[in-house]
């Protein structure tokens, strides 16, 4: 398996970043709801926390990332975020720079701490 630079960070990423990023993530969710967003892509989604938050509000969400370690964390909903069965986000190991989807596939595209 290729080297995953996030392998050591993945287990503690949310613990370290959530207290600072969750207020921003919640604001993104509120803005998305106000704008009527139905489909979103979270590029470089990391542990998927933003994708889960959007899905919990009824937004069909795709999270993409290159790190297998981060995506392994993303497969499970974070504590305190509940979504109806089958309504969770989808995740895929894709390079966001090479995302090949038809135009207008998403109402919202976002990225956090990845540029």
C-alpha cells in the first residue's frame, strides 16, 4: 500500500479539530439549508465530519479523499450526529483534482483545510 501521510493523524484528527471547526461546519449546514442544497460534494473530506453533518440535514453528500486512513474513519458517523438508515453520505477514494462528474451534479462543492 502506498504511504498514507495521514495514517498517524486520522485517529486524533476530529479530537483536535472538531472544537474549532464544528461551528464553521454548522454554519455551512445552515447556509446550505437556506440555499436549498440537495446534493453536495465534500472534496478532501478527511474523516467525513462535514459530510455527515450535511447528510443529517437531508443533503445527499459524497465525500472524496485520497487518504485510506481518513476514509476508514469517515465510514462511521461521528458521535452525536444521527442520520436515518440509508441516508448517510457516500465516500470514495478519489483525487479531488481529478473528480470526473457531469456538470451540475452537485448544488454545493466544498473543501476545508486542504488547499
